[in-house]
C-alpha cells in the first residue's frame, strides 16, 4: 500500500513537514512545493492526497494570500495543527561552538534568534528555507557554518543540535490547516466529533450588516476564534471575511450557519473538523 502523499510548502524537514507528521503520523510521503499555490495545485491535480498550509502565526499574524487559496470549492479543510516553533543551532556531529564563523537560515529564523546571535560575531547568511540550510551544511560538510532549523532536519541529515531552542520568544506557534479534495471527503451530518468550522462570507455596505452575521454566534452559543477580512481583487474596496468558530452542539451550529447565510450576501463553509492539537 502506497503511503499517504502530503504536499507541503518548503523542503523536507521544514516546519510544514513536522506539522504533517504530527497530524498524520510517521510513514507519510512528503511532496515539497516551492509556493503555497503549488501546494494547492498539487492537491487539486491529484499529485498529492492531502496538503498542509500555514494560515497564521502567533507573532507574525495571518498569511493573507492563503485565505484566498482556501476559497477554491474543490478543497476542504479537514483538520488543523498548532505547532510550537522551536529554532535550534545545528552543526556537523564533530563541530564545536568555537569553530562556527557563520550561520545560515531563513531571514525570519535569523530574526527570531537575534538575541542569541547578537554577541557571537558570526556572519549571518540568509537562505530560502531553514531545513534547506541544514541540508546544505550536511551535504557540503561545512565545518565553519551552522544552520538554524527545527529538530527534524538534524535527524534527517545527521546533524548535531549544539544549542537548542535559541529563538527569543518561546511562545511562538504556527497554525496549519489540513486540506483534502472535496470529492475525497464524505459528508456525514451526524458526525459527533466535529466541533470547529471554517467559512468565508460577504456582506454589503449596509448599516449593521456585519453585526447581523456576528450576533448569530452569541444566540447559538458559538465561540468565534478568528475573524479575518481580506480584499476582493476583482471588486475594489470590498471585502470577504474568513471566520473560524468552535461549538459544542453540531445541530445548533448548523442552524446558526443557516441563519448567517440568510443575513449575508454569500456564505461558504469549506471545513468542518475537530479542533486541532498542539504539538
């Protein structure tokens, strides 16, 4: 039996890879993609069975272009993962700290570890991906260089974690959405395990139009966990709203969605799933 093939943005060993294994378990096949659009395309075309896509970070905020990608009616959100981002300093197995002269990593990772790096005097080399940096240090056997990346690249490429968790802000989490093709998802209105949903809606420029949608959640005892507006490119100065909600009673939730649909110009649910785990 072929392993599940999961499309991710980034390289083998990246944080998307870690999150994918956290959700699906080990033994999956990873399909690295250069862009998030490439991830969606791989899933739509059937090259991948599932996909993971980062949607927001607790420090950097929302990844707005990815909300637009979620609107595609051929994809469904089937789950989510919250991954704590832990950056580590990786070197060849026999290298010591005093041998390091430069550090390779993605610009964001270098920034996240600025307090640790500031007094070292090392040259900082920006790369396109944390895991790629680790692989390059390993493959090129560069003794004077270290990479900043997660723990998985250390295991994959035979590197040593010489300094663990060097990121300044420890409480740094990224939320990933797990995607499948709509045709591969069996709808079951009696599922008892769903307690979260993702959707987008649009309202007109009318007084109280947005409030009418949002008040529905209080009426039906629903907790809104995310509300994100983003522009409609084809319609200047008009916006769509992404909404995540948690609920306890699935039937109350379905009634709420029916009412929200009636007071909005358009509403589409693209995911009903179980609230995600933190790893």
